[in-house]
């Protein structure tokens, strides 16, 4: 069994990691770290985890983690991983970071968008950006550190990568309009904006001028295309718990029929069990991937404007966070990518 620890175990992504890993046939959760709840049984903080045999929540201690774990998921706030990853790596652990700390390769870009100097810039190029459907399998080989992608970049990157990689998209025209459930803000974000009375019966755009996931989306698409890509990205907050629906628009460099576009996407994602390219005329909804590690894509071409329309749907806490992190762990350890992960969603 693979001994696994979770730092930041009581947050939304941490608790989802616990839920999913509890059903993983090759994993034993041996350490759960929470700075605010140390000493408590996890089920006393997260009652939905009652009945699982899990360790008591503990303080962060790298030496203890090294004795208890081979793999550690870092599910803390931005800034924690870059501060502590060097010490954990020195102790021989393999890390999967769910924060933004190691996603961006350029420390200057990180500083510009996150407002802080990166304290471990030497690890940025070592870290493998783990979007499994787009990351070469050989990159996982001897990797010590995986940067788990953000939820919006996952939905947008999977939706647009085939178009930019083949050169069919005019990369000066990319527009991404995405809507997310409120769990994307994290469990610790207790502010007026996230009160039920503010969210219910409401739908709004936020971070319109600049959102922190913009450079990550651009980096993903730039790698796919082989040249610098810029996007216009606008996120929206929807009064639901989970899910992201991403609608992306790309002006085409040549006339492409919907049938040809569908064939391109079907071929591109052939053999990728977590990407479902829907039949033409069939578009995904967030409830259809709720609880699943899938990304479903529906697509068409507006022939009047020669614009491709790509619609992707994910569960932001599964494929957008914890599920994808476990998918990355599977690949890191040479397991089938689907091990312990749900393909089917939850309905009704």
C-alpha cells in the first residue's frame, strides 16, 4: 500500500481527497495535517467522513510526515507549498501541490499575478505541470513534485488545446467565459460575498479586469501551440455548490465544418478515459459530471462567423482539484490513471 498524507485536510479539496482516497485500492491515508484542528478526529470536523478509519488530525511536522508517508498532497493556501516543499523533498517524499505555487514557470509572472515573491524559484522548472490529458506521460517518470492545475485552467485548457495545437485557431481571438460554483472559493473564504443571502438568486461576473488563472491558461495553451497565446477570460459565480461550465470561442483560420471539428476532438482525446467528447448537438451540463473526474466537451462551429464554440463541464472539486491530483498520483506511481477515481457522476 502507498502511504499518503494530506496537508490542509479540512478544506474543501482536502476533504475531497480524503473521500476519494478512502476508496483507492492502493492507498492508505497515514497522515492528516491541519494547523487549526490538530488533535481532533477528522470526523469531528467533517461529519461526512464518519465510519472511515483515518488518523487523528496533527500539526505540520516534516520529520513526522517523512516517517509516515511516501506521497504528500499539499492542499493549503497559496504560499505554503513554496515555503515547505524544499524541506519535504529533502526528506524523500514526493509531492502533489494543489495550490498555485508551482504552476507558473516564470517567477516574475507569479509575482505579478499573486503579489508575492516566489521563495523556491529553483523548483519551478523541476515541477511537472500535471494536466494528464495534455502532459506527456514521460514527464511523470522520476518527478518529485507535481503542480496540480487550477479548476478554470483545466476546463479551458482541455476545451481549447486541440484547436491551438493543430493551428486551426486564431490565437489572437480566444475568449473564455466560465461559470463556477461557490466551493471554488475554498472553505476558509467566509466573507459577505459568500453568504447565502448574497449568493442565492444571484449570478455575477467577478475579477473581470484580471483573474489569477489567466496566466496559467495562457501558459497551457502556449505550450500546446508552440507560441505565445493570450486569452480574454471572464469568470462568473453561480449559486450552486459544485461545477464549472466553460464556454470558449475561437475564430478559425480556415473553414471547418462541425463534423470535421468533432472528428478532430474525438481523435485528439482518444484513449483519455476522463474526457468525453459529446455527439454533435449534445452539450454538457454541470450536474452531469457532479462527483465525477470527467471533463465533458460539446462543440460546434458557427459557420456564419467561422467561430468554433467549445463547451466543457467539470466538477471543480474533482477533475478541477482532488480527483485530478489523484490522477496525477496514479501516473506518478505507474498505476492506471483511473485507479480509485469515479467515471460516473451522481444523479439526481
